[in-house]
C-alpha cells in the first residue's frame, strides 16, 4: 500500500521510493532495499505498476515505476482495508478502557 501510494505522485525510481517512505516516516521504519525491490517486482508482476528504464539526473539508467489503472484500483482496495483495520483496532482499544 505504501509503495503504491508513493508512486501515485508520478514516475519514480526504486531508490527514491525507499527514500520517500523513510522521509515520510522520519526513519521510524527502515525500509531495506532487499525488501523493497522484490516488492516492486511483485507489484509489477501483478500489473499494479509499470516500469520503464530511463536516465535520471544522475546519468545512470534507472527503472522508473508508475501506477497502472489496475494499481490505482488496488490502492483504493488497500486503503479501504487499512481504514477498516484501524477502525477495528480503535474499537478494541476503546472497549478495553
């Protein structure tokens, strides 16, 4: 869900996705590249992301990821599921008091 959300901002390469997630979480969550790249490949295999090789400002070719229409639909599903989960946890916490 986090990767799909970051990619909604526009085409972005894998390293920048990891940096953006860490920036948002202020390093609270450490996203290892060994976890990020397999996740990107799975999302691409599912048709939720499309990838294109191009040269960024650094000059080295990088794989840039963009959200597909199927990926946008899946992000909506994931966001609804996340909201349901957080609501359920909130209910449990309120009941426990």
